[in-house]
């Protein structure tokens, strides 16, 4: 009978530690991000990996359970690239990285951020394709990727994002046609301008990636 007694004692202890363990993994993910970025104006100076969790860091907001829910680094004069570790921020709701000099490909792991409401990454140097994994962002309402160097076709998988209110990919190097299904039927043409797009998709006449 010693084992159940020990388990009864340890289980509450382990449960009490779980938020700390979670925020520690989030801190590790953010510290990995910091290591990828150049920060000449020291906006990330408070990001100390020795702290128990990142909730005291500037530009990071946590909820009552010490989960990271906001990352506000817009217009921060940072450069570098993003890595897959950002996908560890499972509770993140707002990812604000606009108007910086961040380049490279957008990690497909950002599609793991199921709680995300807003992703603002406009005004950077992101290149490559828009990840199809973004179709998993069922809570997202605002997705702004304009003014980058993104290429390829707009993934048709994104048309199933029923909560999406604003989608802006203008001023990139995207090709193919513009989706018309789901909420995409209500987005203004300005959201797609200054690309290599061939206008709205003509189903049954040409493939969606026509011209790519």
C-alpha cells in the first residue's frame, strides 16, 4: 500500500509544478528566439534566461497562470530570423513582429499556435512560401504578412479559417490566383495588390497556382 500513498503525495506536487515547467519551456523558446536576433538598441536586454519564467521580461505579457500570451516586438529595430521554437508558445494569442528587419522563411511550426488571434509580421524581409500549417490557426482573426518578399501561391488551406477578419499579403512576390472560398470572398483586392497574382481564382478553368 506504500505506492498509492506515495503517489497521492506526489501527484499534487507535480501538478503544482506544471505551470512553472510550462513557462520555463516558454522562456527557453523565447531565449532561443533572442539568440537568433540582432538587437542593436537592446530592447531584449531584460530577457534573462536564469529567471523562473519570462513574465517579467519587457515586451512579454503573461496570463494569470504565467503562460505567455503576447509578444510585442513591433518596430523594435531587430533583425535576424525566426526558428521552430516559437511553436512552443502554445498559449500565445498575439505575435507582433511588424516593421523590423527579420528575414528568412516563416517557420511552419507557427501553425502550432492554436490560441493565436493576431499575427502581425508585415514590413520585414520574410521570404519563401506562406506555410500551409497556418490552416491550423483556427482562432486567428488578423493575419498581416504584407510588405515582405513572400513567394509561391496563397495556400488554399487557409480558406477554412472561419474566424479570419483581416488578411493582408499585399506588396510581396506571390503568384497564382486569389482564393474566393470562405472568408476570402470578403477581403478587399487591396489586400492582394502589388504581387504577381492573376486575379481571383476561376474554378474549373485554371489551376489555383496558375502562373507560378
